[in-house]
C-alpha cells in the first residue's frame, strides 16, 4: 500500500482540463530542456502558458494542435523567463515524459473526472 495516500476531498480540489496547444517554442533560459507552450482551455479559462520538460519525445511542430491534459488551478510558477500558469500532465517513463492523451477529440476546457 502507498504511504502517501490522499483523501478523495483533496483529489477533487485538483482542476484538470483539456486544452489545445496553439504555440510551442524552446524555453531557452530554462535550466533543464523545456518548451514554452500556449494552450487554449476554452472560454471559461482562456489561453494559458506553461513551461514543459517534454523535449525528449516531442518537437515543437508536432505539439501544435495537440490536445493535452493540464492542472489549471495551481498558482503560477516562474520558470526562467516563462510564467508557467498550468501543469501539463504526462507519465515519467524510461523513454522520457509521455504526454497524457485522449482517444477522442473533445472541447477545450472539458473537465477531467
């Protein structure tokens, strides 16, 4: 059994949404290789910026237009010269960070439940 278990109440506080990457560029000043992403989360949330360490498996060109899942209710963090407003989710795998994905295209801003 895991020793870092949380209650369902804590999990329900995490707001995870679907967004579409509009722009991707290299975050040149980040200490670890990362991309600066502009992600559209729909009307309610809008366009948010993220710095994501996903350079090992993805190019900027293949990220544009891709739907991703992100936590949208963490406080912003400054990553080099990027204000990272959301945390893009992926699995920390031996080949690198693998983005979580959907099997169907959905609306930007849809909640993950």
